[in-house]
């Protein structure tokens, strides 16, 4: 193909949302180890059975409801574990059901930043976030913040665990291991 033909082809393809001869944008990828949580939206389908294709939302109790099998625990499972559980449950009604499970919306990965930051509140995240990134989302510290007395509260098996975070040290490149990845439900407190 000569350059004149290529230019003409590009001119014709410019109306495409991804531009001339570029690949379309890739669908976002979900970490295979991602654990489902309340408010996450899933699309579950059984191949060639429209009545068993549904969008469901993980309820606050961690369950979903699906035809034929009723309530199914979802919270804390990976997508693959959810699929295997549904295949097992549906096998009582359908031999070797071809089930697919996809996360359509990640709504459960929320963290909270409170105290002396410019924009305290709840943050719904679509990606893993560390403490420094969370503080950035909250607009940074106010001039009156005690930057080396920040705490991260995390609930583990019903118990509150406190992780100290020294912003000033991390900012200077010290104690970088304290810049932990936040988990669903973590609270960053800036006194």
C-alpha cells in the first residue's frame, strides 16, 4: 500500500472513536485474585439459556440471588470461585452447565479518609490504592495536620487493627514499607 492510499484510508477511518488504524480501546481487566464484595455488579449467564442470563448485585449480606439455585454466597469469592459454585449448584438441574461470570461494576472497593485533609469522605475506587494515593484523592493534608501521626484502621476478622503512617517520612523516601495498599473498608485518619 503506497502512502497516498494509506492517507486516503486514514481520512475515511477518522470517524472511528479510536482513530486511524489504531486498535480499539481494550476492556478493563480485573485482577483474577479480586474478591467480590457488597454492591459489586455481576453478569451471570448460562450459554443458550436466556432465562439464566442475569445482572445481579452482591447484597449487603454478601449473597446474590439466581434462578433455580436461590441465594448463593458471593462475598469474598473470586470470579472463578463464583463460577465453580454456580456450576455445582446448577448441575442438579442442567447437565454440565456452561456458566460465565463477569464483574460489570466494582462498587465495593471503598475507602474512607477523615480528619485534617482538604476533601474528607468516602472514595469509591476502581484500582488498588496505597495511603499516599488516598491522601492525594482527599486533596492532601491541611496545614494543621499532624503528618506523622496518621493512622489506618482496618477490620480483620471483626477486630480493629491500627497501622501507623508517618507521612513526612514516606514523603522523604524513608519507611516506604509503611505506605501500605489499602483494603476495602479501610479508614485513613489524619489528626
